[in-house]
């Protein structure tokens, strides 16, 4: 009679089980690494989009001696200003709430603000202002409209470089003095 003995079948089954456990473990580790990397990629994309929106809105900041409340106002983790948009003048507010960066925009004359969650996992959102690149950057020069705004956006998984935005629209704060 030809065939396998019970001991041979048990040994082969044990070897197959060990190989299956090793393959399953490597797939789990690979899936975990892929998922973490995917989160980093998504956070970096959200951060880049957020920085592009920040650049676009800040570069369109509006300052006028005839309109109250123009120029920058805010704290370390928040900035408010008026910006020229296709719908007219909008009150724009970027702020940190929890670990998320938010954009709130209200077209002047319309009472309902629109709020958008831009990026999650934000650990730092700081702003400073200057007139030239060689200036001492300040957090206090907020009431007027400085020509340059420096923005830091720090995230849990991504190191974003600081961004310097040139304010192109309207007057600089110096012209109003």
C-alpha cells in the first residue's frame, strides 16, 4: 500500500501552517505601512492645497481708507482680513480649531458665512508680517496691510516649509499713515 503516513501529513500540515502564518504576518505589516504612508500622502496633499488657498486669499487682501475693518487682524493661530473676490469684498478668516485648519468666508452684505475644513492633523499655524525679506518679522503689525505675510503650517506627519506671501491688492499700510 502506497501513501502517506499520519506523521508525514501532520508534519506537512504544520509546515504549511507556519508558512501561512508568516505570509499573513508580512501582508499585515505591508498593509499597515501602506495605510500609514497613504495617510501621510493625503495629509501632505491637503496641506499643499491649504497653503495654495492661503496664498490666493492673502494675496488678494483688501485695504481701503474708506472701509472700516480692512487690513489684518488676528492672533497667533487665527487671521482675519477682507479680500477682493469675484463676488465682491469678502471677510476671510483662517483659524485653528482643535487639530484642523478652517477657512470661513463671508461675502460682505450676506450674513451667512461659509466654513470649510482645509486640513486635519495641524499642530501649528503661525503668522508674522514684514515689509521686506530682511525685516524683523513681527506678530504685532496686524492692523495695517503689510506687503509680506509669513505662514507656518506644521502637521503631525508632514514637515511643510514656511511660506512667504506677497500681498498684491490694495494699498500697503504705510500709504495710509
